[in-house]
C-alpha cells in the first residue's frame, strides 16, 4: 500500500471515527443502537448527547489538528507553540467545526486554565497529578504522520505532547506505545506483529534508561483486563487493541468501538486512526467522507503533510 494512502487513511480515520462517535457519547453499551444503525445520523428515537449537525467532529480531532498544525509550523515538536494552539482552540475555536468548541474534558480545561495563568506548559498537565484520562492519547497520531525521526525521537515527542494536559507517566507511556504501533503499521507489518514489535521497542527504550515506573505502567496495560470504551487511558488502549485484533475492516472497527459505549468518540478516533493507517484511506466509507463537515480544511492540511517526502517514515524501525 502506498504511503500516501496509509497516511491519509490515518488522519481521516481518526476524524471520521470521532465524528461518527459524537452523537453516542456517554451512553452505556446497552443503549447504543445495533451495528447496522450506527451512522453519522443516529436513529430518530436515539437521545443524542450533543445537538450538533451530523458529521461534526469534536475535541479529539480539534486537538489532533492543532498538534499537526503546530508540527508543520515549527518544523518539529514545540511544546509552548502547541500549548498556544490549544489555547486558541479553547478560546477561539481553532480547528473546531464552525469555530464552536462543544466538548472539553475536565482535566484538559483545568490544565489549560493553569497555562493561561502563566505556568510553564511542561507543568500544566500535572494539575491533577493522578489524572489518567485519554485526552492526550486521542490527539497524538499526527506525531507519527509528520515523522519525528528515529524511535527515540518519536517516543520523546509522543510523551512530551502529553505534558500540557495529561502529564502522568501512564498517559505518556500509552502515547509512546500507540505511536510506535502506528509507525510499524506504516512500515507494512501485520497489525498484531506491529503491536508486538512496538511493545518490544518500548520495553527496550525504558529498560536502557532505567525507567522502572514506565515499565510498571506498561506491564499493567499488557495484563489481561477489562475494556469498556471508558475514558481511562489504559481502558482506551485495551479497547483499541481488542478492536484492531478482532475486526478486519475500518467500518467494523469504528462501529464496534461505538458499540462499547461510554467515551464513544474517543475510542472510535483512537482505534479509527490505526485502522485507517492499516486498511488505507480507500477503506473509509464514502458516505462518511462525503458527510464530514469541514472536510476541505482537513484535505488542505493533509496536503501540507503529503508534500514532505519523509512524512510517516521512521529511521531505525525495528
């Protein structure tokens, strides 16, 4: 599969998953419509969470696009610049459809308020020291799409982008693993093999640097555990692993993500980004692409990525 097809599939896979999941957010699994009825426009008798037009993405994609915008503007990752983009999103609707922010996590809002008060960006994500929400994981994919050099640089950028809102090492570890997994998918590995190689690479990175706390969080993730589509970052990673290992096409991955209930837009965005990378842009149903509001703006920023011949590539992929 051509690199262009994978990268475009990853970006649109994330955003389509987010927009598809928006109407169903905060509903339990038993309240979610059956598989064949999950669409951008939910069934008429379904009590949607947000009264926004079908095809509208939420904070997951807003922040992912802010990150991609910052990477392109700075020629690499710059935490202060990225934090400024997030502030422009929260206050002025940067990258939000119609410029309207209708969804912002509690921890994200508290952390950005701290940044606005003058605290350094690298400290703001510890406003809630034990916070392990999925708000940094949902936006991290552009780090891979842009290309952050070798695996060490990729890991560091994936972890550093957490610091503005979700600084806990558990969040940093999940973001690093997700990016390593995505890179190996882009390199052409089968989905489970890509995951196993990502885990091996991350373990080696942490062991070489005697980062025992990170290894502990990684082992916690890899143990058998429940997954329910919840907002806890390890739950989101476990849900994503289950979805990618079980279902064999983009549509099934994102619909089954929504059928888990709870944080439907984020689970579908996180899993959808990887499914889009693996199955490619052409695997995303055209009815969803044509119904995506703000699609032209996504096309424009993706073209800025695709013009870079090194986008998505990674040195020393193991």
